[in-house]
């Protein structure tokens, strides 16, 4: 029996290790390469509405409260018909408008309430947030506004329609999106874009200084959204940037990490390279067991090559925290603030 290969993973590993990556950066003019690869990435992310098909945002304010660092307002906006998005808009008191602003994305967790360090049910009680995931509070401390979006299938938008025993609330939405010619990642990227549309409708946001950050599943969407959206000026993905070969194709992951066909065209360093020459800070944990550091460094080497070719090597930074799968606020913000300034 030992002469037979019954495991599908053996074939998949062989194919992964020998992929051509048809649209990967192989040298030359970076902008020309980006113009050839970006449309394909958009296509692979799925069949989302065109810019001309956007529905009204229909923004509703649920509450607004003073905070020791500024103000926090909970809003809901409509991303597409039958799809509303809750979010926290956090404005710092130690800065003046128009604000530099980061869109903040939590990963697989109890949701966006972690970004403001308050409880899930009432958003009134302070909680301890593990792994520096209180993103909005750190933004406000640094004089930066934050829009904390609840991603599809996380937190208040979590669901498990099929009751199939999956521990991951994203599972059903992933499968349904694929059947519809979409991807859950593509839908989440769309929500980020609509969140930026909301910021653009206000009169207190500096639209030239919009950043995007997130950890794990939030870091994943940070990578894809920053790759295809011109309006994102700064990117700070955490615990998500690692070669596909060494991570999601080699270690068990949630289904929302997979985009059909992408590996035929590029690796993750190429995807993040679509953000060049704009500033990016990659955040990783030395002991992250699902995004191993050797794969992070391999991917970053490719990304650095693209930034170097774009004449922006100093705009590309890797910070490594001495721990596991989490955000590292001090190291990350030290690096990002230098690039912003």
C-alpha cells in the first residue's frame, strides 16, 4: 500500500510547488506590471457590482458618545442591497480635522468591538483586549481617526445557516459566495470600499491619508483591498502576510483564506506589490504557527524587490514581534508613524 498516493494533499503540494505564477513580477517597469496584474486580481476576487452600480449608503447613526480619547459613534451604512454594515467611527481629541484615518478590521474573533475595547453586547463596559487588537484606541492615541468595520461573518454579522457543526462562522458565506461567482474576500473588500465612500461623504476626513489595517482575517483583507484600491494610502496587515505555499496551502486554515485560481497567477508578495510605491508595514509574529516566519520572510523578500524596483524601498517595512498570532502595536506603529510623517 505504501506505493500508492491516496492523499489529495500530495498532488496539491506538487502543483503548488511547481506553479508558474503567470502574472508574477519578474522584473522591469513596476507600473506596467501592476496594470497587467491588478485587473486579473479583481476578476478573481469575484463578481461584485461595478462602481456605477453602487447603491445609496443610507447612513444611520445609532449612538454617539464621548470617550477619554475623543468621540465614538456607531453607524450603519448599506454596502449593497440587503447588506448593511455596522461600524464605529472614532475621532481623536488630540488632533484637528481633516483627520488622517485608518479603516480597522478584526479577524476571526467576537468582532469590531475589540477595536474600541468595549463589550460586545452593550458597547459600554471596558474589556481587556488580547494581542493589541484594540486598534481604534491606538489610532486615537496617535491623533488618527478610525473607522472600525464589522466584516461579513464576524461579530455582529456572524451566522451559521447550515448548522453543520463548523466552528467557523464564515463557512456558509464562503460556500454561498463561491456558488454565486463571488468570494467572501471580494465581498469584504467591497465593504471596505463602501466604508471609504462613507468617509468621503464627511467633511472632516483627509481623503489623501486613508490607511487600512487588520489582524489575521483583517490582515488578509488589508492585503487584497490595498492591492486594488487607489484610495488606500497606507497599509498595515498583521498575521496574514506569508507565502501561500508555506501557509494556507500547507497548514489548516478557514475557507475564507482561499481565492480560486489565484496561485496560477501570483504569490502573496506580488499581491501586496500592487500597493507599491505607497507605504506598507508588514506585521508578523516570530512564533506564529499558521503564518510561519520563514514564509513571511520569503514573501517579504519578493515584496522588497518590487518596492526597490519602484524606487520606494524605504516605504516597505517588516516588523516582527516576539510572540505568536497577534498584533504588535508598539513595533507596528513606530514603523508606520515614521512613514506617515
